[in-house]
C-alpha cells in the first residue's frame, strides 16, 4: 500500500501518530504528529487535533523519562550492589580490560596505566560496585 515515505498522505501521518499514542508508543507518536504539523501547518484538517494529541504524547514521553531516570537512580543508589557472578571479577570498565588508558592528544596520544584496576584489567566485585557509585579512588602509585 505504501510505496515510499513520500507517498504517504498527510492524513495517514496523523492517524499513525494517533495510533502510536493509543499503543503507548509516545516517542513514535510525537514523531508522526510533528511530521503532520510540519506538512500541514496549522491549517490542516487534523491540525488542531494533532497539536492537542502531541501535547498528551509529549507528556506521556516525559513521564516515561522520569520513570527511567528513577530506575537508573535506584540502580546506582548506595545500597544497591551489582552481583558480579561466581568469579567475583569484572572486566575493568575504565580501561575495558586493556589496563591502559589512551588520551587522544593534538600531536600524539598519551598512554597511561589505568589507575583503577592496578594493571590487572579487571576489578574485584567490591571495587566494581564502589566504582559505579563513584567511590573508588584511583591509585596514586602510578608513575
Ligand atoms: Zn582498568
């Protein structure tokens, strides 16, 4: 039915936006409705409805973001510990296991020993959790 994006009638764009909204897909709904308003301005058959629906969709999207950031905060909160599995070790996320941190410079790159994993490339679970909470102090014994 739809040969290409260009051939989609603008009314359909509005219906897609409306439909996405009812499916709870607010992000997509916002995209479609913006597209409709772009195409039709404020004089289209559904312009008033689209503007109104866009407001609701954006509110829905906002609420989703609030929930997401609350979840993220929960994960990173002080009393949440990540389970590192039976080995109790995690690849160092700072150097990605390479034990070296490369700093891109204008002339040349600078190589520095990773101050977090002590040349091991991995962290003990305890240290890993500290790092995630921003409480792991980098080692100062590096040259
Ligand atoms: Zn490291």
